[in-house]
C-alpha cells in the first residue's frame, strides 16, 4: 500500500515546485514591466539608417527633370 502513496506525494512536490517557479517568473515579469515603464525614452537611439528620412512624397531631384 505504501507504494501508492509515494507517487502522489512526489506529484504534489513537483506541482508545488512548478507553482513556486511560476510565481517567481511572474514577479520578475512584473518588475521588468515597471522598470520598462519608468525608463525614459531616448530619442538619440534612433536607427542611423533611417535618421532624417521624411515619409511621403519626396521632392524632385534635378536628375528627374
């Protein structure tokens, strides 16, 4: 009879470990979310490849005339 008790106890331990890990993970996610919101937006981190590009129709160049 004792062999039946063992699997359920180990299953319970695994489940508790999963719940604890999930709780830690959720707490870390929440912390990152708060830190990300507090961080100021830095305009100097603009992509240098597209810096200064104006969307929309472009002015005609002398080569086009």
